[in-house]
C-alpha cells in the first residue's frame, strides 16, 4: 500500500487502482449481502434472436454477428472506421457534453471514450432480464476490446510504454459506469433531437433495471427501493457480473503475452501479476476458468479521476514527442551544419532582433512550421489541465463533507447530485483518498508527476513535468511561455532569437551574443529613393488569428474604404496589417555609424545585393505612447527581398493548414 500523505513514488495509475481494489472488496461484500447472489447473469439463460439460448457461459464463444446482427444497426462500434488512437484529436472538455461541468471546472473525456463501442446497448429492449443484459454488455465489451486491440500496435510503435491491458481496463471501467448510471460523457444531440444518444441510453437502462427489480424476490427487492434510477441495484449487478464482462473484453488470442501493470491476482502464493491475456490465474480464451476476477479495479475509481490520470499520461507522451520534433527542426543539422532557429523562422546566427535585422536561412522555416502547432496544442492542454484541476476539491467535498458543488444554489446541487449514489463506490473512494492525505489537489497532482510517461520528459529546454507547481494563468498564452512553468512551457526551442543573435563557442555550444555586438551597419534608402509599398495582413500568433483579422479587416471596408487605403487609425493598422516599403539595391546606402564594425557586414552586403534589395517596416510600437514599454524595440525591421517573400509564403501556408 502507498504511504499516506503523498510520500510515495507510485504513479497515480498505481495508487488509483490500489485504492479501487480496496473499495471493490468492501463493495463486493456488501453487494453479496443485499443480493444473495440473485443478480448474477448467465449467458446460457440469455435469449438469442429466434428464441435460441447461448451454448456456453464463456462470452468469447458467442456468435454475436449471427445472433444479434452485429454487422448491421446493432454493431457496437457502428459501421464507420474510427481512429481510436489519433494524434491530432484530443480530450473533449465541452461543458455541454460533460455532466456536472461548468466554466469553472469539469472533467475531460478522453478521445478513446468518445468512440466507445456501445451502440448495441442503445437498442436493448426494455423487457430485458439480467441474463439478456449481460449478453448485450458482453457484446459491447468484446467489440470494444477487438477495436482497441486492432489499432493499438500502431499506437505502441509511437509510444512504446503504452500497454494494451491498461487501455482495455479504462474502457472496461467506462462500460461499468454506463451500466451504473455514473458516466459523465453526454455526447452530441442528433438533428431535431431533444436528447443525446447517451441520455436516451440512460433512460432505457432505468427501464431495464426497473424490469430486473420487478423480478427479484420480495426480501431482496426491499434492499433496492431507489426507483426510478436504481443506482444501488445497478451497482450490485455490475459487481456480480464484471468478471464475465472482462472475459468478453479479452477474447483475443493476440493478448497472450500481455500483462497488467500491477500485482492484483490472488493465488495460493499471495498476489501475482496477470501475465497472459490480461487475465488472472491462468484464465484464457478457450480455457475459461469460472468466476476469475479481472486484474483491474479501475471500475471502482471515480471516472473523473481515471480520465484525469489518462489525460496526464497522454499529455506527457505527446509533449515528449512534440519537444523532440521542435528540437530537431529548430536545433538539428541542416545540410550537415548545426543551426539555431527561432519559432518565427529566423536564423539566429544572423538575425539581430534588437536592431530589427531579420534573417532567414538554414531551413529555419522548418522550425516555424514545427513550433506553431506545438504552441497552439500546449496552450489548449494548459486550459484543459486548469479545468480538471479546479474540479478536484469540489469532488472531494461533494463525497466526504456532504456538500455538493460550491454552494452557489439549489439548481447546481440538484444537477451535481443527479447520476450519483451518495452511498456508492465514489463516496468510499473519495473518503479513502482523504484518509490517505490526498484530500487536496496538490497531493494528487504529485501522483501524476510519477507517471512513467511524465518521468520520461527529461529535456530541460523543452520544460520538465511538474503538475503540482503549475501556476494558474488566464492571461492568454502567458502560462505556456514561462520558463518556470515547465510543464506547459512552449520550450526554449520555440522562442524568438536572442536580441543580438547567437554564436558557437569553442566548446561547440550555443551562446547568446553580447549587447555590444548589436552595433552593426544597417541599410537606409537614399534621399531620392521611391519605395514600392507592400501591405500585408498580419498573420498573428495563433492558428485562428488570421480568420479573426480578416473578419476585422473586412468590417473596416464597409462604407469607409478601410484601413488599407490609409483612412484607419494607426492603432488599427498596427493590429491588422503591416506596411512594408521595399527598395532596389541601387536605392540603398549604408547607415554608417562612426567607429562601429560588424562581424558579418560583408556577408550581409552580398545577401542584400543578391536578393536585389530589401524591405523596411517602421516599428509602430516604438512611439511616445509606448515609450516606456518599448525602449528595447528597434526603430524598424529589415528583410531582404528573398526573406520577405519566404516569410510571407511561410505564414500563408501556416494560416491555410
């Protein structure tokens, strides 16, 4: 058992499953007393289509496709192919789709849950018995297991620490929550529908358990007087039948060499690991051992906590992958040479940002294209983290103090209480958390740090993981660009160039140049030079910024001619577009400063001449109004024709992806 007070090196996954096992043992004993074994279903007593009965109690022997039209409308997974382990799609945190969530906090359903194979359960007849219900739940579990097992190898190639038994255990627990009326994911409403498919399934399950209730012996029936939801009955039915559902989930022979992550199996020698088929005690498809308990106890861990742990593991895996990508494209070799690129796509060996000389080269647009999606992704992840973090204290209070929500009104209490049995497994679990000094969110976040995937994030320039020390921030992306906030730090690789650029030391390490190395000779137009104006709409930092700027720009065109022709204010122009003035090389002269030498003047001269000239942008941020804030801002920015064109193309491509 883990040490109280968070003094453990165990991961959140291990501690949650360990506490879940303790809760299960308590719940199972009480359920047996209430039901006297009368809730256990038998597949051989279930009625198949055409009035037949199943020939075996082994769920792996049932021909669901033949007997239940599993290839048609009752296919648990539907008839469309869904990527169960996508890299782009992530968790669903929309408060309209997650029960008991609001703008302040809530759970985030993992993508795996969004496509859970359960469609057959939406069409179960309300006259269903405990045996028939078991058959349909096993059908969903079997198809879910096959769906996950089939696609997991591709995922494991990218994330080698992912274990299929753990993935199956998470979906197994979600199926258990659906059966028990605890599931937080509401899903989408179809067109012209007043309820989601998930809500209609819940209505159906209430009727099914009402029918099961009516079939109970009178004495046993008196233990389940909690109509119309029948939460206690549903919880006890799941406890009595979970071992059969787990068998259905682990039917594949391809699971032979897969093991559960924790020692949970009870045998003659004490605790042991489920070494094969994700099952305990030698149980396997085709050699079924009756009443063998599953190795997992995630189904006795509150769904919100399970999802939070799963979210953290997924975040850490993807962060490591993203950091490796930006490191490769921002610092990796280009045509055999080391490079130091900025997130803007500039070559930091030649760029001197403090005086406005912006240089591209060495394939630094690779860094630009790598950093922009990463910065958007990690900012969204920070918001999801904050949302889930805020819910923790509320959940602890709801189940251990008898308080629901934040006391903001009766309607909130009613909404939060709906779908919960205050005497169910969640209450026991949260009480155990509190007893073991995990009553505050900080201690729980410390457990998330111990996830193997999070410990594998070792790149200090990419930002190490410490969920416990994350500083809350509502100021845009500030929470992702604080080097002290390493968990959601966008990395050192996705930063602008240092003010005066960088150079390689004798030890072959990068170092920032000193301020006195910014004193270089820039170009300026000759007195009689006539510029070619190039006005471009500003792209913005984030993925959707260009859409917003185009909409604002178009609004300025209505009746006024818009800012593009000069009728807008300076503040408008600075926000929406940039007005570059471009000059042929013959129209330029060096802005000579007495006694100032530059270490790469000759190379820069060749580049400007070779490109045919350069473009200059006056820095509107450097004005009297912003003088105090912008004293380190350059008066202007300069780019060669080539760099100006490449930069524009790169942003156009970024905005269109």
